[in-house]
């Protein structure tokens, strides 16, 4: 049942949200700054939950849980001016554990994506950002609705990063996530989902 799956997802996400601040408090007490400066590398872990929404003709009634890692690189120093001032980061995401749930059952998959993030307010402890990118999902059974084992994932959204102790970041992000197989099959309506992600990363 989708309801039971959703409860498990909420419990996992809540646990991550509660654990990560405790990890941060256990680190050294140096004052937090802005670690997202040009040339630095971000290594992180994250969990996400997606549920299908009824827009753009996509298939409804599916949910998915993701667990994975990402490696990012800060490409620029501060650019532009005023409220648009910020810097750009590129990130490779790898999610080896995806549970995609439909009424017919749960399918396991892995995915990878290339994501660009533009972080506003350089130097601030709390930085809003926007994101956009795309990737690919490979599953052990055809999804959604037994359509294809290979799907593509254009996506975009935004969120907040919070600098905490020890050059670490806690992030909260919302994305609009599309998944379909493009032109691999004749019928490919795809799934459009709300995705909520929580991540914890280290900057080197």
C-alpha cells in the first residue's frame, strides 16, 4: 500500500533531519563561515522522497525513496551584482539505492545525474540556491507501469544550505522531477514528481 510506504519514508527522513544537527554539534566549535568558495570540493550524502503530481499529463500514483552520495565542485567566485550575486557549483549525484513504489509493487533502481546549483548571498551562513540538471535511472524491472528499464530525469528546483561547524553543510531542497524514457518506447507518458531532499556534506 502507498500509505504504508509513505509512513516509512517520512520516518527515514525525520530520522536524518534529527541526526544531522547532532553530528554537527559534536564537531569542533569553530565559528561557522561560508565554505562554498571557488575551487573547493563538496562530498555529501543525502536522502530524498518523491511523490507523483497530477500535472503535464504524467502518470499518477507512484512514490520513490532515494539514498546516495554526491561530489561537487565550486566553479566560480561571486559573480553578478545585487540580489543576483552568487557563485556556481556543479555536482555529480549517484543514488545506488532507489525504491520506486507503484500500486503493482516496488521496483529497485539506481540513478546518476549532473546538477548545477547557483548559490546566492556569498559569505552568508544561510544561502538560498536554485538548481537544474538531468540524469538517468536504470531499474531491475520496467517502470513506470512496466514501460521501460531505462528512464531519463530532467529536474530543477531550489533550496537552502546552512553552514555549520567544521566546514560542513546541511541542505534542504525541493525539485520538480520528470522521469520518462524519451523515445525508447512508443508510449512514454512519464512521471512528474515533487521531490524533497535533505543532505549533509563536507567541504574540502
